[in-house]
C-alpha cells in the first residue's frame, strides 16, 4: 500500500504555457519533495465526445502516511504549492488516497 496525493488541474487559460511551465519549473520543484517515491502526470482525453473534467492530473506517491505528512510539511512542498499560482489558471483540486493494488501482492 502507498499513499497518493492527486492533483487535478482545470483547463488553463493557455495550455501551451501550462505545459511548458509545468515541465520546466514545477516538475523540478515537486521532484525535490522529501519522501516522494513516484511522481506521474499527464493531460487527459475523454473516452467519448465529452470534454474531460480536468486538463491534467498529477500523482505524487509516498510510502506511508508518515512520509506523506513529512513531505507535505516540507519547504520543498511549500515551494511547489506557491508555484501553482504561476501556471494553474484553471484551478486545482487536491486529495489523498490510500492506494492498494488489486493485481500485485
């Protein structure tokens, strides 16, 4: 089991600027968060004709609750959080999830 922080980004005013800033500035900030064991992100496409509810989703994985709490309280996470105002013009929704694999032991 791991703990995941999911960050859902609404449609930005300028998707190309979002992608550029995210890759060049935000990813390095988030990668520095202590206790982080994996970090993925990507833009969304719908399986039907409807627009997806978010532009992009990032997943930050921590080994356990203690690692999550330490990571969230870190200066590195504070820096990544402050950076949101520089590119996340479509809004941000965040939540945690205790994740369990149904395929892996």
